[in-house]
C-alpha cells in the first residue's frame, strides 16, 4: 500500500515471520519509508511495518481501491516501457556499405547495402549474442537479437538496411564465438540444452519448442 492510504486505527494484513497476520495500525512512526507501529490481533504483539508490507483485508473497500491502484500503476509502467518507433539519433547520418558473407555461417548475402552503426551498437549486439550457446543455429541468433531489440524499439520501424546490418553483426559475432570454442576445446561445439530438449521433444512427437 501507499503510506497516504494507511489509516491509523484500521486493520490490515501483514506478513509476520512465516504467517499472514491481522494487525491494527496504532501510530505513524514517520521517517523515510513511512513505518507504522502495529498490534497483531492474535498475539497482541507490537511490530513495526512499512506501508509496503501492509495489505488491505480481502473483500474490503480498501482492497478494491488497492487493486485498482495496482492495475493503473502497471498500465503506466507498461506504457512507459512499451517499444517505441525507431529514430536516428541527432547529429548522426546514415552511411552504407556492401554486405559481406560470414565465413562458416552465411555464404550469400545479396547485393543490398547495409547500414553502418557505431561501436556502442556493436557492443550491444555482442552482449546479446555472447549470452547464447555457440552451438545454436543462425536463426536462433537472429530471433534472440530481434527479441532483444523489440523490447525497446518497434522492429518494423528500424530501416531494413540497419536490421540486416545488426543481424549480420550478430551472426559474425556468433561465428567468432564458435571459432574460439573450437580453438580452446579442440572440437566443434556440443549441442546446447535447448537443442537437446527440442530433439527429444521431436523424437517423442511433441513438436518443436516454443520460439
């Protein structure tokens, strides 16, 4: 709950140890975080609790008001964090280059140009790819990159040349990780846990894993 919604003399639910107890708010202790002095109804024990720990009694008007408040707060957070249309940062100009194949991963990339991007963007792509198992296929890499970018930007608003450049950068990083694995371990990467689980699922007739 919010501190301003807590009423002195009212009864609320509060987690006390490993149980959920009914407590009566006796006084406001003030200070940062707004802590309250409460009296448990079953053991008559005095405890200190913050507003965040107090919960309205289910079925009460306060519980309904708290439910509505939480729904509105979640909607505001979702709106604030929703993917937004991509836009070119101020002061930057779009420059292009010819795409080149990624050795061992993609042999043909076509003649369409790709957009150059900064080293900071390349580091962001590398962070996404480096968390993947190096045995994962190319399409899994592309899906992971798209999912990561779609959390911030609307994918379709990103220029096609930049999308291709980002995906090629990620595939190139994945190829480098494979070569590093092979150089260190002396053999090709073993299948990841996801790949093994999907193979077992296909063998059992369960179909592919959710993407």
